[in-house]
C-alpha cells in the first residue's frame, strides 16, 4: 500500500541550494535560471501566483522532475519528506499507516524479534531507545487527534474515509516520520479551521528545515521565518514573515515605479534628440550615439494589472429583513436521524456570518438548509419569497465541463440574456477577451473558482453562501475576494479554514457543534484560544456545551475524579513496565551485570520476555491516551 508519503535519502554537498535552475514544460519556460540558498533549519514559505511553478519547483527538489538546466544541492544523506498526490487507501487503519511511516522503527522492531547476534541485538535496542520507538503509538495518536481523528476513527480502515480524510492520514504520516527537510504543498487544503490551528502550532515547533507552499496568510505570518517568492520564473528570498515580505515588496514596487518613470522620461528625451538631430550633419554623430543608447536600454517592466484578482459581486435589490429565520428547525439526510436540531437563526440582508466547528459537525448541512437544498425536518424555516441565493461549493469547481469555455458556461446559465450582459458578468470576474474563450481544462484552479463564483452570482443574489471558497486562490486573490465581499451589499454565510478571511469578513460567528448551532459571542481570537485550550476562565465560555445545572456539574466532577484515578494507576503501571524493559535491555546488552532473576535466562527467553513487556506497554500507552481524551471531554 502506498501511504502517500515520500521520504528520500539524497546526496550532495553544502546547504540546501537551488542553482541556476531552468524547467520547461510543454515548450514553456516555467522556471528560468532561478537560484536561492535555503538556510539550515529555516522555515520557508514558498509563494507565488497560481501557475507560477511552485509545485514544479518542489518536484524538482525531491527528484520527481528532471530540470532542463541547473539543479539542487543539499547535505549528504538528507531525508526529504513530501506528500504524494494520491491518497492512501486499503484496509490499513490510520494508526497503522502513520506508524508505518517511520520505516527505521518498523525495521528495527522486526529485527529485534529475529536477531540472534547478541552484539547486534544490543545495538538494535540502543537505537530503538534513541529514536524513542516505544512511545511511537502515543505520538502517532496525538498527531491523528490533532488532525481531527478521534479514537474510534483511528482504528477504522482507510477505505471507509473520504479522499480528504485520507489525505489527512498522509499528512499525519509525513509529520510523524520527522524528515530532515519537510516539504508541504498546501497542507491545509483538506483541513477545517480547528485542524489548521493544530497544524500551525505543530509546525511552529518543528525542529528541522521546512518548505511550505501555502496561501494562508496567518500560517505564513506565524510559522515561517523566510519567504521564497517565485515570480516570472525567478526566485527571491526575503527574511521574515509574509507581512514583512509585503512591506518589502511594496517598497520594491515603489522603487520600480520611480525607476520606470525616470527611464521613460530619459527615453522620451533621447528619442526627441534623435528625431531632431539625425538629419543635421553637425549633430548626426551625437544622434547616432543617442540611438545606440536607446537600443541598449533595457526596459523596466511595469507592474502587471492581473485580471485574476478581479472579483465584483453584483449588488442585489433590496428586501425587507429577515431574509431567513429558523425556529426550532431540524435538518438531516435520513428521516429518523437529523444531523442538527433546535436551530434558531435569523439572517438579515447585511449580515456577515461565519460558521465554525470541526468537519463532520454539520456546517455544510446547515448551509444546504439555508440554500433550500435540504428541507427542514422539524420546526419552521421562513424565507423571503423573492430572495435569490448564490451557493458556492468545491464540487461546482470540480464539475465544470473542461471542454467548454467560460463564455459557453455563462451563456448556458444566462439563457435569454444578451451577449453583452453575458460578457459583462464574465468581465466582473476577470474573463474578458481571450480568457472568456479558453477551454476550462486549460484554466488554473484559481481561475475555475472565479468562474464558479461568476456563475452563481449571475442573478445578483441577495445572499451568498460560500463553502471553502479559497482552496484554489493564492494570497493576493484571497485579499481581492475579501475586498469584494466587503463591498457586496447582500448577506454572506461563510465556511472557511482561512481565519484571516473570517476575521476581515464576518461580524457574526455561529458555532456548529453538539448537534445544533448557536451564536458564539466571543471574537475569532477567543475561538482560537478555545480550540487550542489556551482560553482563560470565562473567555469564550458560551461556546462550551453547558452542563444542565449543578447536578450536571457535580456528575462531571465525579467522572473527572474517577478518570484521574484510572490515569494515575495506568501511569504507575507504565513506569513499572518501562523499568522492566530497561532491565531486560541491560541483561541483553551486558549479561554478566544483569539482575539474578534475569542472569540465568537464555537470549531467546530474554527476547520473548522483552516482546511481551513491550506489547503490554503499548497497550497501556494507548489506554493512557484514551483516558486523557476522555478527561478532556469532561471539561
């Protein structure tokens, strides 16, 4: 089974360096004589516009793609870690898949069971202790839990999960393998906000070199210490966070604009001189000299007005509030099993609402109810009869016909509208001229997302429901989308793991959790503290499911005391077994110095006893982890 994780040993010399790299694909130069030196232990954010070649560069680094010229160098025997595009599958469980990613541990454990050479066996056990092999199951469990897998999910076969969840397993396996250079390509694309926050905290403390392709501004600000910018086939390394890079880029843009203005003025003067003096014998020589200067002058490129940053939502007509009201509504997919109950929610024309909560808690189900794609199973839902809704999902992006053009897509959905109206709607989202007549199959992921947004807003909807609209958008495009949403006069319901977008767009937070949805009175910062278990008493407290009265609180306290007693007993047993493991290891490595009760045993007997103790220890560690999670759930 392929785990979706690639760990390679590489050979070279010096630091991780990219030297005069050139890559051509399909006759087009993607990377053009680019160079950069990655500092040892650096946390580098690789950024660039969609289609700039970021993933191509990463494939060159790991050896999946041969460059046309130049190459990369890195220290000898560097272990590279990279997630492949295909998600892992099969009957293997997430826990097994993650543990299997540490190839050395698996090999050493197998060798420890079969090795008959006492000296080699001692070395094996020394190495197992050095890599902390026996705590691996608990470490793997913590990573999977952080990425959203509860205890039951960790033991289910991979084939029972969707592709997004299986990609989370691939990410967990990569993080667990702890390579010397960690390469991540949009690691948060399959994560919800809660898992994204956990990942960010994990990456902050990652001890080795890391290169991450990300369009998450917060991740780039909070995790990385360098920005590697790929633009026009060239690489430029900037120290600092993304915000620092933005400031440096703005200064560079201002300098560029000033230099271009100065050069344009100089060019105009030279051209005027040549035009006025070429015909005169007395000045022809000087005019020829000025003409040569003009020919040699390298033009300074102007900043490009990129149409991929174009988002312009048409303003809807006015409707009296509320647009929608839910009164003790329930919604789901099976009549006897509603996903959400007791929903009380009002949406007014100027509302900006972000839905929070882990994947699987029902955010998309609530969005589908508000979009009238699912009927209420109980209670009441009242909506304005004239209200139009624009509902965006990733499925719409994936289902676009690749052999049709944006113009053909828009003409089909705007049947009866004039060609001018169709073109105007496309133009709002950057599809003008040749871009409107390019097959969708040749568009980037960001361009397809813009086309989907153009299609759902063709009727000037009164409410936009956006379910993860930023997955295919780069940082600049996300900023443009935020601006467009803030300029839009209708209501917005937003589901997004990009908290920068949530913070700049939403003024109401609704937490979908525990089978219902309720207003969250705290700020986004409070919610982040709550998710990371860093919130202070009373801070964002309304988000926690409240116990019903003092009786419930007393019951919770009793349960917590009982769990704490179990934890203490398990920890005592773990300490005892760890001591036994150490004693057996000592007897295997130095038989003459072993305890009397172990000194008379054969090597095979010691190995059997060691395996039995290790198995008991692994079981207890899993029990300890489960008790910790149970204690956490009691609050």
